[in-house]
């Protein structure tokens, strides 16, 4: 695996070993030190997070599927345990470039990719560039095309602008408010919140979180390019795991994914909020195992 480095050294104290008992791996990509976990054996299952989370989000998915899949969960530069190169802008296009290079370095073939939130645009940017490497998709609440509805525009301009800058950079609002309020089925334990809080101790370290909402509108050309490439993936099987209590992604986006992937199965996650991996990990694991009981 070209570029891979392993480490058994000390982790930050905010990474709970009992909840995240995985070996840390690193790849040097374009001046960034990209952290990922690579657990289990079988066909690759690439797991891509959104904002403001990191591979920790997928801990229960990895535990539940590593007997059947080679589970690879990545931290984008500036998130989790990954560090960015100088002058890195933390845009989705840059993150997609990093994931693209990691997929090539690891030479993933016949991969299934699971995406949610910003993982959708980032992951499908990679998949549309390398359709031969991807065999199937698990699609959570996400999108991969330009969005211009009024609610999206308000959110992007508000949270991507000066008000959002204050709330995110100074008050750490994405971690302190948005994560817990968008996990609907349970209250997150203190050690889980510390794991999400840990990568962002300072205003400067929180800048990657502030870029994402701005780029919902700012990355429209990038999103349009992805949209143009999606038909090349139309024949792949897709498992759609969709929450009923997400304020960001609703029936309209789910229906579009169902149209884009005719060979789909949809599993509804009743009562789950935006962070489906926190709200419904057991249901997601069960759905994936039932959908593909004997991966090739």
C-alpha cells in the first residue's frame, strides 16, 4: 500500500480507546498527513464522513462489518487525526482530490462506498472519476448536485458568512450545538462529545468547519461536474439508508437518489436525525448485511 505508515504511538487523550479500538494508519498526500483506519477483510468498504465529524463517526459500522468487509474510514485534512498541507483551503474539491489519491494509493477495486452529508459530493466526485473501482454504494442523507432552494441558500450564506464565522470559530457551534441537536434518538455520552470536540480546540482549527457551509453555494461548478458524471454509475446497486428526522435532507433528495440508481433498496431509519451513524448504527449494519449477504 503505497504511502502507508502505521503508528502505535500515543493518541490525543480525546480519542477513546474503548470506543475507537482501531489501528491508526497514515498516508502522505500532497503535503497532508491523512489518517484512516483499515480494518477487517473482504471487499473494500470506503466510509466517508461529513461536517464536522471524522472517521470516529463510523466506529460502530466498522465494528459491525469488519468480519465481512475491509472497512476503510478516512479523515479529511483538518478533521479528526489528519493534518492539512500549507495553503490547503478545506474545500470539498480539495478533499475529493485527497480521497481520490488515497483510493489510487490503496488500489481499491470492487469497492462499496458509504456516504453521508458532505461525504456524498466528495465520494461521488471520486467515484465518477474512477467508476471502474466502485461496485456499489450505500447512500445516507446526502446530495451530489447543485442545490439552490431557499433554505439551502439561507443556511449557506448565514453559516458560511460572518455570523456563521463567529458561531463556528468562536463558539464551536457545529460541535456544541448542531451535532447533539441532530442526534434524535439518544443523548450522546460525554466521551463521544469529547471525541468530536477534540480536533477543534482553537478558532484557527475550526476553520475547516466554516468552509463547508459556504461551499454549498460556492462549489456549484464542482457539484455540477459531479452531477454530469452520475449517469456512468447508474447500473450499480445502491442501498439508501434514509432518516425521517433530518432537517437538511428530506424526501426530495431521497427520491432523486432512487431515480439515479434504479437498482436500489431503500431502508427508512424511523426517528433518526442527521447523524445516522450515531442514531441508527445497528440498523445500518443490519441493512448492509441483509442487502449484500455474500459480497463477491
